[in-house]
C-alpha cells in the first residue's frame, strides 16, 4: 500500500510539473508574441531615427519679450516672426541719433560753405566731416538694434523646446 501511495504522489507531482511547465511555455510564448507585436507596430520616440536640422534661435540684443508667438509643438515657417522685444527705449535712442545725424549734416554743409569762402580752415571741415560720420554710424547702429527686436525663424520646422516666456528679460545668445 505504501508503494502504491508513493507512486500516486509521484504521478501527481509529475502531472503537476507537466501542467506547470506547459503553462510556463504558453505564457512565455504569449509574452514573446506581445513583445513582437508591440515592437513591430509601434515606434517610441527614443527609437525614432530621422535626419533633421536643430536650430537654436536667440536674440542679437538684450531686451524684454513683449510678444511671444511660438509654443512647443507649433509648426513655424521660415522667416516667420516668433517673438518681439520691447523697443520703446531703442526707438527713443534712434530718434536722438537721427536728430544728431541731421544736425551734424547741417553743420558739415555750413562748414563746407564757410571753407569755400575762406572763412575757416580745412581742419574745421575735416572735424565736421568726422562728427557727421560718427553720427551717421551711431544712427545705423541704433537702426539695426531696432530691427533686431523682431526675432524670426531661420528655417521651417517644429518648436521642440521653448526656454523663455513673455515678459522675461533675455540676454544675447540665450
């Protein structure tokens, strides 16, 4: 009786092991099939491979962001305005340099007229010419700075990250 009981226990253990092994094989097969299906039909961002241009857009001048028209995920066209910096102070500076340039031009014309009449030396005309050239150069610099308050996209593409917000003061190159 004892031998028969041992045989029964062994047979029961053997059947249990076979059933367990069968479930493990079926379960492993199911897991492998699921893994294959997911990896065949879905692409994750860390697996995607494509060629693209990454461009960091920054400002050429320091200023406060008055308007920001780009958000993460937006499609931006080439030369599209994506931000505008506050330009009130720069426009005042431009108006002042424009006035200085006009005054320097008037002074230069006056000095040339007086020189032609022999009333002043050529050195005074040269000084007036230098003053006019400096005033014109400053006017051009100020004009460029006002135009740099408009930030445009150099290429068409999608905004991936945005590191500044409206109202923030940004520095050159950031």
